[in-house]
């Protein structure tokens, strides 16, 4: 089994920073893509940032220039550095791992973390 655990969420004032971490554990051989999604009350879930095993990144327009995604392939961990936070960044942030290859199964699966709350006050 593969498990993703997020950490680093919390409450900050507008203009502040947070660093989210997501560690994948289990019988993992490789993870093709890792990313962060968020969902605010009354809004649809949206992609915040994603990164491939090769380091290619993709960001939502709303966070470009403020957020930075990175990953440590050896640790199967993805990070999201969030700077210049705004109240509209308030949401539950979910870690996602796509096309995870396991040692104990022939197929590749996708996995999700349980989510971590980020609240930005004005």
C-alpha cells in the first residue's frame, strides 16, 4: 500500500509564508508526477502546481511568482513553498501522486493525501 501524508498547513497573515510537505511511503519504485490541489468552501478543486520526476513544473496562473513546487525523488517527497499569501489562498490543500509504480503490483496507480488546511487572514 502507498500512503501520502501532508504537513505544514496552518494559519498565517496575508503576506506571510508557509511550506507544505508531502511524503509518500510504501513499496514505491517510482512516481511520475506529484502535485498540489486545493479546494476552498463553495469552490471547485483546482490544480495549484505539479512537477514531474524530471523536474518540469506547471502552476496555476493565480500562484505564479508566489508559489514554488519542488520534489526530492530519493525521499518521494514533494514541497510547496508559498510566499506572499493572500486570503484567497485559503483552502484545503491535497497532495497527489500520479502513476506510482510499486514493487508489489504490476500496475501504476494514483494516490491522494488526506489534505491539510491553509488559512490566510487579512
